C-alpha cells in the first residue's frame, strides 16, 4: 500500500481525489521513524483505514549501504 515514488503517489492521489501522506523515513538509523513504523504505519489496521482517505508514500533515506542498495539509484537521487 505504500508507494515509494513521490511523482507516482502524487498522481495517484490526484486521480483518486485523496490526500497524500508522505513519510520521510530513516528506516535504519532514525529511532523515531522506526518507532512510528512499528507502532503506527506498519499496522494493518492503520493501512486499511488510511487508504480510504490517503495515498501513502514513503521516502526512505537509509544510511547502511546494504539497505541503501535496496533502493534504486534513480529513486535515491529523486528523493534527495
């Protein structure tokens, strides 16, 4: 349910007439980001309820090379 391409998410929100919720995350270094994901954004109940009103987009900025490698280079540049 979480899109990782901001442009695609913005377009989907416009088409669906929904708001855009963007999560800027440091998934492997930001303690608050990790906690928010564990306690809220990662819960199926949140995703099920939020997708009625929002298009969900996560822009992740991991620091560990092995996690950064999971994000295509073009998308990393776009996120910056």
